[in-house]
């Protein structure tokens, strides 16, 4: 990108503990709804923290092709669905745009580690 290049945010896709999608997330945010609860995705007994903001109700198989499911971890699946939602929100079809005319910005505090953790667990337990 060169100096003076204009950037326009055209679509949003949100997957957050406060809601899947713009409307649910915004309603919870302005309503002061806290999504901090007891951790349910794994047993937190061995950790000092037992509360977290977990995303609930997200079923990757409802949004992604079966081919992608075994090839990606949960956070990557969430990012793919959020990107698809942002494209729909912007009424954009990437196939109709010139190459490199579009970018996606993602943010996560801990995304994508699940796959790595599982592989490390396999290495240490099975060699």
C-alpha cells in the first residue's frame, strides 16, 4: 500500500463470546452483557483461572464444507466463517474483484493454538 491509498471498511464479521454476528454482539455490548462464565470447552481444574469469555453455539459443520473441517482447527474455522460473514455484510463476491484488491484483518487473543497443542500432546504421549 502506498501513502495516500484510501482504505474502506465495507463489511464486518464477528465471532465473540458476546455473540455470533454483528447484531447479537452489538446488542450484548451496548446492553452491558458479560460473557464471562465458567470454562466449558475443557476441564479447567488444573488451572488457576476457571472463568473465561468462551464462544458458545458455534458449530463449524453448519458453515464450512466437510473437506475443511479436519484440515483446520476451531479458531481457524471461526475466522473463516467471520470472513465469509464480513463479505456477505459488504455484499462482496471476491471472485468478481481484481486480485489483491481486498484484504482481511483478523484479531484474536489466542487463535489457532488448538491444533499445535494437540500435536504437542500427541508427541509427548505417543512419541
